[in-house]
C-alpha cells in the first residue's frame, strides 16, 4: 500500500516539530526516516500511524485520504522502541490480541487464531516461548514478539519507531538483517525511524534524511551518500573533513593549499572531504597537497583511522585507510606527510558575511 | 570467565563496606527494636485488647444483645449502605481522574492534582460544615432542594456526599503514580492493533492497575467505615436513622452504656483487622508499595 504525506505541519505548543513535509512512499518499499534527535522523524511516523494529529496537511494510503481516520481503523502495524508488549498477557496472547479484539463478525475462530499465532511464533523463532510473559524474555526476543504481534493483523503498512534502539550492537545488527528478509518475504510497505545512519544505509530501499522538522534529502543509500545535496547531509552521513576557504576561478583556496573546484561559484565556501577519500604521500605532488603531521593512529579492525594536524592552519583532519594501504606506507606517529583529497565537494556558505 | 569474576569481586567490595557503615552494633539494634515494640504494645495492642475485654465485660449474651439492638443494627446497615455507594463511586472517579492526569497533557494539570489532595488537607469537621452551609436549610442550595422536596443534610444523601468528599483522594492517589510509571505505550499498541477505547481499557489498562486499584479501594473502604468528623456534622445524630457505626458508638458511650459501645467498637475493629489482612495479602502478592503522598 502506498503512502502519500502531503504538507504535514505539526506544532507542540509553540514549538514547530514538522514544517510542510511532503513525501511519497511506493507500495512495498522499505523506507528509513533518518535524522538527529529532535528532527521530527518520530512525530512524522506517529502522524502516519494516527497516534498523533497534524495541524495541517493530509495522509493518503493508496490515494485514499486517511487523515481523519482513527488509529484503530488504519490497520497499521506499529513497533515501539521499548516494545510496549502487554505485560499482563502471555506471549501467545500478546500476538493473538489484534485478532481477538476484532468485532465478532470479522473475528477469526479460536482455531484459526491459534494457527496464525503458531505460524508467527515460528517466523520469529520463539516457538517454545508462547506461555511465557514479556518480563521473562530478553530485549531482542521482546522486539521479535512485538513484530509478530504487529504482523498478526496483516497490516497495510508497518511502522517501526527506533525498533533496535534499545538493543546491544550485535543483536541490533542481526535483527535489522532479519527485518530486511522479513520485509522481502511479506512485501508490506514499511517505514522505520532511526538515528543510526549505518542502520538506515544497511536496510532501507530509500533514506529520508530529516533535520529540524524538515526533509533535507530523499534517495537511495548510494544517492544520499555519494551525492549529498547540502552540508547537513554530507556531515550527517559518515565522518567528513571541512575546509573553510574561498573559491576563486574554479579553485578553493584554504590556508596554503589550492584545490580544484571547477563547478563552484566564486565566494566564501566550505569544501567537504570524506575521511576515506584521502591519499597520504611522503612528497608533495601538487598545490592540493596538504603538509601535515601525524598526531594519532587508531587501528579499528580492517580500518585504520589516522588523525593529522595541518601544518598551515593547525586544524585536525581525520583520514581512514584500509589495513593494506596503511601497512604499505609504514606510517609512524609524529611523521611529516602530505595529504591529498581524492574527491572534494564544495558548498557556498550562504550564511557567510551576514 | 576469570576476568568476569574479578570484576564482580571488585564491585562487591565497596558495597559491603557501605553496608557495614550503616550497621549499628547489636546492642543498639536490640534497644531500638525494643523501643518500637514497647511503643506499639502500649499504643496499639493494649487498646485493641481493651476494646474486646470491655465489650465482653458483661458476658457474651450482653455482647450479642448490644449488637442485635435495633439501633445498632440500623447503624451497621447505614454504614454498609454508605460504603456500597461511596466506594464504587470513588473507584470510578479515582480511575477517571488518574486516567485524565496520566494519559493526557493539558494546562492546569498540577492544579488538578492539588485539588484532588484537598480533602487530605481540610479538617473533616470543616468539610462537613461546608456541606451544611451548601445544602442546609439556609444554605446556598438548601432552599432550592427544599422546594423540590429533597433532604440532603441530616439524612443519608448528606452522609454519602461527606464520605465521598473525605475518601476521594485514596484511590486516585494510589493510581496516579502507578499509571505514570506505566506510561501510555501499551494503550497505544492496543489502539494500533484495532482495539477501541473500551477494549483497550478493559484488556490492557485495567489488568495493569488492578492491584493498585484494589489497594486504593481497601484504604477508601476503611476510611469510609471509620469516618467520624464530617459525617457527625451532616448526620444530625437521629437514632436508628442517620447514625453510622462511629456515631452510634459515641452516643452509646455518652449514655454510659460502655459495654454496648465497646461491643459495636469491637465489630469495627474486626473489620479493620480483616482489612489489614487483605492489604498485607495484596502487598505480598504484588510486592507493591503504597506510594501515597507523604
């Protein structure tokens, strides 16, 4: 089922949580709403679910206006960050709840409910747990029950609010892969909220990046990572180094260094280079070689993170090499090196001079 | 595993130290325990025994006769009627108030909480007087009520109203912290699964608060049975008509019928002891502690 978000605006008192949000989600897509805390991503999700009402705008499911439909009539599956399992019910009753509370006319028989719950328990690999209570389960198991409970009602869309936020790193990774497989199997349109960019990139078909109640960019993980449309997105997705300077005739001048920026307008600008987009050399190879001193070397598994200090401005830069490159170079702390950006993206500072 | 053990041992160290730091010598412990026991015996156990001794002073026959006296039976009946109206009403009010306060956000919420506490801070006698001034013959609403032929003061409705006022906070106060700590996400989950407001309350909210609710009901019940001040002001002390058990005891006592007074008092004490037993059972059953305002 497709979702259309139209001009959604939401206030909490005088605080504007969402400003004119427009978004189209295709049927069967898995979408991540990604942003820092306070960016409005959870508010948007709750408005789609009907748990909150927007001041302005419309929510359409399959082009039908659902804006004023009560949450209980929207047939959405909602998974909460802290599971929100019914503590007074067994796992079986938790999953069966959505079917049991249906009006008598459309309620499945006891046998059908039991069959359905058993299937779902198998799906989430908790067959032996049906008589236990939520408090007897681990965090990862609880979230799987929450998912099974949401899926039991065969929802039009599945909405997940930071579903793995309360879990430890390993379980989190397993569960998000599992969510992806589940989504491919059921093919239900899904939207999940996260502040973890790795999680969003790993799982989602498309990522919606939000900041301060607005959408900054929408695109596939590759699009938003490789072609961020503004400094915020660039900064938010992965570690990035900033070069503040001036563009003159296609060159960004920063400190003693000149970098090629052929498509940029003249003026005060900032260059952005991702940590893994650097070459480290022992000799200068052009005007864009930045003389630096190695300050720190951290080995983190297959990646080596090197912090260098620019000679001209004393600003730190963060560089990531893979283990092989690092071994080849035989770098040492305190050594003088030249650092050259492989890929540079320049954004004009509209705020400069104001 | 080795490593984990050493960590546990390390964190255990300081914990034991702090425990030791607050531990008194054995002798002081015993002295403190003795003081508490002595105090409880003197002020609670001895009076309780005295009630029963005094009640049976003239023998079991006199005891039964005192309780079977029409005025006593009328007082017991009236008390039960008041309880049967007051406690259910306050249970409903309490749940509604707690629900409103914990599940919604609105302006003036703190004021509402303060308002709920009002009966705790107002003297029961004053509370009773308020209703006399309001509903009495010369009261603000008295003339209207009289023209309609309704009598509130010096009759059962007045007693019920005063009892409701006095015992209103017990259930609400018990439920508010409980429901606050439980949050609203289970209710939200229920709504997204297609359950309406009533089903959500019945299947999700009520089971989660049932022990707290029962605890509040018991406190409310005990206070309704025992309430003297407010009820005394509005009842008018009409024998066999508007006397509840505490009022009846006072009258018997003032008429020097000590055995009869204590016989009825012993009956109330039995109610109180049963209440205590149920209360302890609930606490044991849930590990639930009263979080009433101190």
